[in-house]
């Protein structure tokens, strides 16, 4: 009779009790990580609203947020957070975002963001046809944020026609470019501030290139446009030849049958387009968007759909229900949502791809004019990274000359001071401790930077974070002033 042998397991196949304990612990940790609240990142400080949204333990407010730049950086660094970005914030972050930063929803209102167009009289066939013609510009002051980069896109096309403007005797890049515009156009209207925060220089340039103000009327370029894009079209209708305006105003303009056969769209590549054949735009501003870290895309979209139900888009319109869910009012405060805002979840797409599909991200190589740059000296990798953010922010805003960031060879402040002294660099942030060395080298201050303790917060205004902001009170930061 066969005797049943006891079941045998090779020792190598047995799970050691200690290993089993480790595996169980890891499983618990992973499960806890999956259920751990994500973060809602906002620069709105409201403790009551934050306490309310934490009740369901899905999301809680992120801490130590000084600006929305922090939110973008947190998600770039793979923190499980989501945030709403304004169009220009998203435009800046896209230059540095990895595929980890994902667009999950759009925030829309009945009024679309601006779309800029250029209109010209029917004679137009190419940019060269506009020489000596009358140019109508909307100026630089608008109800919504429209950067100088956008408002000067068409002008940049015209300036490119002049291959020799860089050889002008004018001392500044701004004056060289204004000179190129002045020599190309006839009597025109380019109202508003040409130079920010320098009335004397602004007045001097308007006097030197007065033909760019002749079409504005008695007040010249000091005229204040109440409806800039509409007023630019009024200028066009009253004797102008070409105008920068918005698509919404252009469509109304062409509702007049007297205009539809007398004017055409000017496309960015220089070709004309008859309004009956459609339109072409220079810049189409994006909507506000919701971004999240890649691993919580579904979690974020579900959270928005569940807790902001009255903001869900229905056939392009916000639902009319005013019944608020438990956390809805608090979310509206933290995300700065109005009753008219509609949130539409979309198929998740990396931020860089989303922005690139809608706008051209300006590059340093294509926007460096006359080989002029502001050479900014940095001492280490962190400062270099901050400088690159500042460089792109300035470029997006249309500030010239462009900033060139260069890390000094010896990686210390004294090396930057020497680089400026020797003409290798133009500007640097210098701690007050090095002020004496800077002054001995013939340098002086140009700005008092606002700073936060967090490394990259408010990068547009902060040149470099400091350990103790109090130490700066009553003291001067020293940089070379010739660049500003």
C-alpha cells in the first residue's frame, strides 16, 4: 500500500515570516499613499475655506505658496497637486514643464479671451505695400492682460523689413526699433506709454518720432483710448490704412457692408485674406486651465465634476442651478471662480503640448535684436534656474533687450562683481555683505528686489531669495545700472 508522503516545500520557496511582514507593511503603505489627500495649490489665503475642503479628505490646501509659480514648480517636481493657472501663467510654465504637468480642464466664460488681428485697406498684398501708409495701433492699456509682446507682433514683422536699423546711431534698442517704424510708416497713431515709468524719455521719443503720433488728433500720443481695439478701427475708418485690433471687433466691423469690400485681414505670413474667405489671427489667447500632476489626473477630474457641479459646462453654458454642494463655495473662493465660470474637463494633455498647439512660445534666439542682451551673472545652479524663469517671463512680456543668463566661472559673488567690472556681465544680484566690494569695483545699485524665503517664488519680481529678509531693511543691493 502506498503511503502518502507529507507535502514538502523547498526552503527556497518558503516565505520567511520577516519578509511576509515587510510585504504586508509595504502593501499598507501603498494603500495609505493612494488614499492620502492630494493638494489644491492656490495663492489665495483663506483658512476657513481650506478647513472646509479638507473635511472629505480628498484634497487639502498646499502650504507655503507665495505665488502660482510655486504651484507650477510643485507639480513639475511631481507633487500630487492641482491648480488653476491664468493664461500668461500657463504660457510661462509651459517653457519649463515636463510631461508630468498635465492639463485636465478649461475654465471658460461667455466672453472669449482676446484674439488679435490686423486689418488693411483693399490695396494690400504684402507687408511692403504698407510703406508710407498710415498705421493705427490700439495702445498698451487694456482691460485684460495683453502683453507688449502680443501688441508689438505686427510691428516686429515691419521692423524685420529693415535690414540696417541696427546700424542706427540711436543708443538704445528701443529707439532703434522706433526709428525703424517711424521711417517705414507715414502719419500714424501709436498712443499710450512707449516707455514705462520714465515720462521724460517717453516724451523725448515721441518728439523725435512725431509722425507716429500725427494721426491721433490734437492730443497726439497722449490720447487715452476708452475702447482701444474699437478706437483703433475708428482711426482706420477715418483715414488709416492698417490697424491692429481684436477679432471680435473686426467681425463687428465687417458687419457693415461698406467695410467688407474695402478691407482685408493681414495674416502673420504677410498674405491678405478677404473677410468672406474667413479670418487669420496673430495671437489667440488661451482660456484659464486646470493643471494637475500626472498620477492624479482622474482623481482631479472626478473631484471637479463632483464638487463644482454648478460650474459644469452644458452645451457651452454654465448650468443655472444655484444649489451649492458642501465644499463648492469654499472651492469657488480658493480657485477664484465666479458664477459665470464654466469648467469643462478635457482629455488629459501635457501642458507644453497644450500651449504649443495654441500659441508660439517665444525663443531667445528669435527675439534677440541687434545682438543686444542684458547679461545676468549667476553664482550657482539654483540662481541660474531662477534667472532662466525670469528670462522667459521678460521675453513673454515683450521686454527688451532679452536677458542672457550665465553662471560665473568661480561660482561666487566676487566672481560676478569682477565679471561686471570687466564688461563680461551687466548685472547680478549681490548680497548686502558684498556691497563694499561692489562699490570698490565701481558698481552701484539699480533695484531693491522683493524677495520671499522660498527659492523660486514670485520669480518675475524676485531676483534671488535671501535667508533673512529683515537684513535687507535700510540697505541697498548693488548691481550695474547701465542695463535699465
